[in-house]
C-alpha cells in the first residue's frame, strides 16, 4: 500500500506544482471548464504512467483520482480570496487524504504495475515529490502568507530575486536533512542573518526587515516539515542505497 501511496502522491504533486501554469491556476479558480479538464487530464496521464498495468484496478484508480481531484479543486474555487492561504492548505490536505484513501482502497495498484519489479522506483518518486513540495509548493505557501504584508514589503530588488532565494534555501534544507546533516541548517540561518544584519547596518534599522524575517522563518519551517515528512515516507519504502542509514 505504501508504494501505491508514494506513486499517487507523485502524480498529484507534479500535476499541481510542475505541470500547472499560473494562467491555468487562475482559470481553474474561475471554474473554467477547459482548464479544469486539462488539469485532470494531466493528472490522469501521470497516474496512468506510474501505475501502468493490464488490470481493472487501473480503471478504478483513475476514476477515483480524477473525480476526487476535480471535486476538491472546484470546492476550493469557492473559498474567499482573502483566505487564500487557508484554502491552499485545506486543498492540499484534502488531496493528501483522498490519496491515502484511494491507496487504502487499491493497495495492490503498485504491485500489479509494470514497474513493480523496480524496488528502487517508489523511493525515487518520493524523493522527486519531496523536493518539489519542499521548493515549489513551499514557494506558493510562503507567497500566500506574505501577501497580507505586501503593502509593507521592502523595495524591489532583482526581478524574482526573493522567489529564487527561497527556492534555493528550501532546496538546501531538503538536501541537508536527507543527507543526515541537519546541523548544516544552522549555518544557513547564520549566513542569512549576517547578510540581513549588514543590510540593516548600511541602511539603518527598518521595520520592513520584519517582512523578511517572517518570510524566512516560514520558508525554513515549511522546508523542515516537508523534508522530514519525505524522510519518514522513505523509511517505509525499500532503501534507495544513496541515503545515509540512520544509527
């Protein structure tokens, strides 16, 4: 069952965070039929890819995955705009629950697939999913959190500079946690703190620095939670042989 969950979670994560443009997301929020259909078709295609098999189980999983995802996404579109972060988190929690329920209902989905003999593949899918959720999904979550403070945001720097820094720092945290070196995160925090201190020393104390601190802590918190969740899921799967073995 856990391999099935990992495969279905991969399909969901890449549908929502890798193969969905901002334009598609906006159209989905407006309940545009074509955008919703395209989104569900991508999900069905990825689900078919990870669970390819000559079995009626595949049909059952495809139907449930598509219907549950569609219902959850349409329900999210009715959420008030001012509650965007809560809607995002609730939407992802609902997708996670639906994925777990479908995996429980069809536990042999992965075992019957053409890839079942590749014992390393569920772990590889989990690594890819974890990295994507840590970086891309984390970027959306932190962005929605910080939107309420955008009027107090610091002056513009490099175009998309803050987003790129966030992606890099969350990616580094993910790698440090999976490499069994979480102590390195302390050095990352210290380095960023020094840079912020130098900026304040040059420009003078600025209340807008609180904006950066909130964003940094939110980004680090998300990255740590996603990284350790990935590590926990990997612990239930056949070993990849590329990660350190816990003492």
